[in-house]
């Protein structure tokens, strides 16, 4: 054996084991990874669902009943569970009545989701999120949203129902 081969042979034998023991590499931001090194999975369905919910919130902020109705299923229902008093108070309003009410002139209604979670199965989706709600620049209340959506025959997601709590903010 020549000197070069005998010198590098142990390294060449060991190198595959060293590489294998290192595990998968950490994806870079160019590979679509989050900044903390965790892999970021692109979920187009979840993005589509959240786009509809955000469209509703933008329409509420603009007080635009036409845009609100565009996000809603014809049978949409809103249910509020007010937990600010001694006893829970339940309220319910049909989607069209909600759109008409919010569509009246007045200060902006600003609802912000915090870390929404999306689950779906076929043409049914559910969003769970903590939120805060402002009227113009004033914090009104906080709570949790449970938002159900269905995908129609045209492939568009529409909000079928929103049940939300009203609580003091954390």
C-alpha cells in the first residue's frame, strides 16, 4: 500500500459513519425554514381557510357588509358566549343580520387572531384562536373564536359559523 492510501484509508472508512451520525441538516431560510431552525411546512388548505377569516376581519374593519357577505355561507350563524358577568350569556345572530349590523357607519371593528390553529377534513375546516377586539383604537374585549368553514362546489371556503367567547383580556 502506498503512503497516501494508508494515510487516508481510515478517514475514508470513518467518514460515512460520521456524516450519518450527524442527522439531517438544518434547513436554511432559502429552503422555506423558520428562523428557529424548525422546518416550516406549507399547508395551502390552511392558508386558504385563514385567508377567508382574515378577509372577514378586514371587511369588519372597513364596515363593508358586501365584503362580509362574500366570506359567509348563506346559512352562517354567529353565536356569542359572554363570560364577563356572573353567568354566561348566550347570543345568536344569522350571518346576513350580522353583515347588515356591522356594515353600518361607525368606528372600525378590529379583530386580531393570536396563533390560530387550523384543522380540516375534506371540505370542512375549523379554526381555533385567541383574539382581541378593538373598537377604533380602544380595546373592547378578548376571547376565543371557534370558526367553522365549508368549501362550496366552486372550491371556495365560506364561513358556516363562528362561536366566540367574550372575556376580560389577559
